[in-house]
């Protein structure tokens, strides 16, 4: 898990926003697949949800650090 944390910390704000948008789109598609019983990898739903939370946490930390300066 430290690897994904480092990956997010090394990314710019624009890259994080882009990754967040892509993950939200994937989450939306996974929800539809789950609703129609076409989901191949159910664990991916959890992975995507946690990745979204990691990105939002990194963005919040950056915002807090910027406002503290």
C-alpha cells in the first residue's frame, strides 16, 4: 500500500484530478456491471473505492498544507 501512497504523492494536482475522474468513471461502470450481473472481478469495486479515497486524502493534505503556509 505504501507504493500507491508514494505514487499519489509524486503526482501533480492535475494528474490527481485526472486519475480521480478516471476512477469515478470506472466505479460508475462497475456499478452497472454489478447490477446486470456481468461483473467479472468483484474485488475491483473495493480497490477502486479505496483508490478514490487515497486520492481525496492526498488532495486534502495538499490543501491543508497550502493553507497553513
